[in-house]
């Protein structure tokens, strides 16, 4: 099959539109972090360092790529304006994919996200939100809608 100039032109136009769309999506993500319209997620090491300095608790969203309820929680709970505002003001937030193969440092030990979630956080299902405050680690398993999650955030921040 020979490619005609028209086919090549159409392919280049589609590729250009796709690249432009991805650039716009990325710039919106950066903007949303700057203007407080998204939870300001960080990694576990940074969150723990910041928590030591300012005393704010840490919450860790432990998830997997295949977890349907994790995706629902991302869409419905973590995108809620009231949740975003409360979390960004009162917590250091971490997303932890329990199936990644990277090496993390937690409590002075190197481990994988799977080891951290299973052995330290005692995660047995997904999603699980792990609250860390003043050396206490408290996993809360299961999907939380925005209303239930807000109440949980307020309760855990007060402890």
C-alpha cells in the first residue's frame, strides 16, 4: 500500500492536534495546582518531612491501577471543592500506587510501595486511606464519598 501525500498530511494534522491537546491538558494540571483547584499531592518522603516541620498530619491514598472504587474516589471525592480546600489547608496528601516497583524511604528504611502498604500501613484492600499523625498510623479501608470523607478528615485532624 502506497501512502499518498494527502494521507501523510492528514496524519500530520492529527498528530499535531493530539500534541496540542496534551500540552493544554498538562498546563491545566499545573494551573490547577497553583490555583488550589486540585489536591496538592506529593510523595511520602516529602510529606513526612513537611509534617515534621509544621505538625500537619499526612494522609496517604493507597490505590492500584485496576481498582474501580479507587477511580470513583478520584473522580467524586478527591475532585470535590470542599475536600480539596480542606486537604490542602490541613494535610500533606500522598498518592501511593501499591503495585509500583520504585524504592521509597519511610522511617529510615528503603522499601517498595507494596511493602510499605502491606507491612507498615497494614492495607488489605483498595482503596485505603492511611492517616499518619504523631507516629500513629491509622488505615481506613474502603470507598468514601465526599461527605463521609470530609467528616473523617476533620476527625483525624483533631486527634
